[in-house]
């Protein structure tokens, strides 16, 4: 699959919950415009569907969980998991947007430190 991202992604270890679907996922990378989540599920929301998602960062980061409205951009089988690309549509609060940007900054810094 061709990479059409307009921004770099940073590796992370946050969790997500797709509200109304009872699907738990693991954030594998993120950017200011979206994130990739790996899920264990037989199915996932359709491409183009908007999904209310809660992001829960690693406890060591001391960041509150927040809600974000996302749009499913793509999905593909990745071993026993399904990798799902989510585009950020909007945050339920200004604090959620701030927290997400802080999470992006933290993991971008960790990515640089690893290289």
C-alpha cells in the first residue's frame, strides 16, 4: 500500500476503546492528523465510518484519557490483528485536543531519542 501521509508518525504505547463497538485497540503510531490502531476483532467499523474513540495513554505519562471523533480511513489484516488507520475529525473538548498534541510531542521525542 502506498504511503500517502502528509506528516511523520511517532511510535506510541497508548490504548484505545472504540465506543459503541466494545473494541479495544493499541495505538502503534500517531501524528497530528491521525493514528494507527491494532485491534483483535473479527470485524471493525466500515471504511469512511466515524467512530467515537477514547485514547488512554501509558500511565507513566500522567495524561488524562480523552475522547476523539475519528474516521476509519483504511484497515488491513496484520497477522492475528487488524491494523486500522484513523483520521482525526475532532475532539470532544479543548483539553482532549491539547492532551493529544502533548502525546504526539512526547512520542516524537521518544522516537528521536531511539535513533
